[in-house]
C-alpha cells in the first residue's frame, strides 16, 4: 500500500478536489472549511442595575435570549443584572466609553440626560397612554436623534417603572402636610429633590445601592418607588406604609454605544429594535398590572405593609403652585407640547 505524503502541493490538490466533487459538503467532510464559515458571534454585553425578578431585568434577559436565537448566532447579547456594575452612572459611563455595548440609567435618566427632566415634573404626565404615545412617537424620535448627536448613544427603547408612590416607616403620606419633617430618599436628578421639597418633605439624594442600609439605620424615613419596584426590590423589609400618590412619572431608556450600533448590519439593527420594543411591552404590562390600589394591596399587604390612597388632587395642586412655574420656564420649548399632548 502506498501512502501519499501530504505536501503543500498535495494539500492544495485535496482542497480543489473537495470543492469540485462535493461542493461545500465536500469541504466540510474534508475538515478543511475556510475560516470565514466559522466567524465568531458579535458580543453585546448589557449591564443593568437590578436582577430578576425586577420587571426590566426580566424583559431584557428575555431579549438577550431572543437576540441570540433570532440572529442565528450572529449576535451574542449577554445580560448582566446587578452583577457587572453596581451604580447607574457607572453603567452609563461604561456604555459611553464602549467598555460595554448596552445599558440604561434606571431611575437616574434625568441625571444622565437632563432633557428627560421635564417628564419627571410632578403630575405633568398624567397617564400611561399619554406617556406611551409620546415616547413611541415624534417626541421619542426627536430625543433619540438628539442623544445620538450629543451623547453618542443610540436609544433602543424608552421604558418606565411607572408612577412613583411613597414608602415610609413611621406613618403613611396621605396629605401634603404628612410630608413635613420627613427625610425622603430621592434619585440624584434635581427634579426629584424639587418634587419632595416642593410637596413639603426633606429630600435626601442617594444612589440606590445605599438606600436599604440608610432606611434600616434611620438615616431616611422612606423614599418613593413605583409599586412594581416596591415588590421586586423587597421594600417591605424596611417599610411599613405605601401611599399611592402618583407624584412622578419616571421614564428611562435603554441605550447602545453609537459606534457599536453603527457597526451592526441593517438586519441586525432591525432585530435589536424589534426585540427592544417587545421587551418594552413586557415591562409596561408588568408595571401597569400592579399600579392601582387593589393590586398594590394584594401584592404588598401580605408582606406586612399597609397600602393607602393618597389625596392626589391635593398633591397636584401643591405641585402646580410651587413646582411647575420654574420648570415651565426651564423647559419652555417642550412644556406646552407635553402639557397639551392628547393621548
């Protein structure tokens, strides 16, 4: 039996013969598949402040799996909830610098994007329907364009955790006077502090990572969160009362580093936008499903909290008198568009 020595010339002959006789099947069978057939997936790392079961964490973890599946291995989206970066602003700095591909500022959107502050003015946004149509329409498109130009970030979707309600340990907050002397933790954007101070409380700006220990130590008397987050973040472990006041609507956005976005193909961009909108819908459903008095009682009272209805009309009146005037001037270009927007 003659054994053929494998020289570079013979190897080339084997390659040619595999191509001619068997096409791609012959190439694969010969074990000589070219490297372009084995291209690695493009990795898209996303950091998120909180872990499952927080509503946005659930939705974006779902999106990551869908992106991997629907891209047929071209995109490897990896979701990290509370395990990669621990602070909102650090997440956004990592996205801006390109150290990670995707991330969001959570409730600190107006700190990173001051343009978002107008939507946080208490009682300016009056319903979910109004908010959704604004952010999935011309207003959202204009903000996306602005953020690409100014911050080099592509908006994949706007989302929210819903309207904020007070959680407190000493007493419920039913009327504005109940806030007097109360130290209430707020997000670090100025509008949140102005809201609490304007309504009669004492705002204490604080990153989320410090909140639970501050509540346990009595550094703060409470804070405010949407119901969906009071449940997911187990606020009932440090709070006795939930007072439903609907005082701030808190939109935020999920973003991608603009250079990374521009490196994607058109079909890949479409996939990211399509799955982002589907994730957005999942978050919205989770948020709205618990944001009423009956549902909040069902969720929180078995865990030891007392849920009460705040006097929304009284809080709105104080906000309109004490907080609205300065913000109406500051956001003159968008104020009337939002205030007059018909859902």
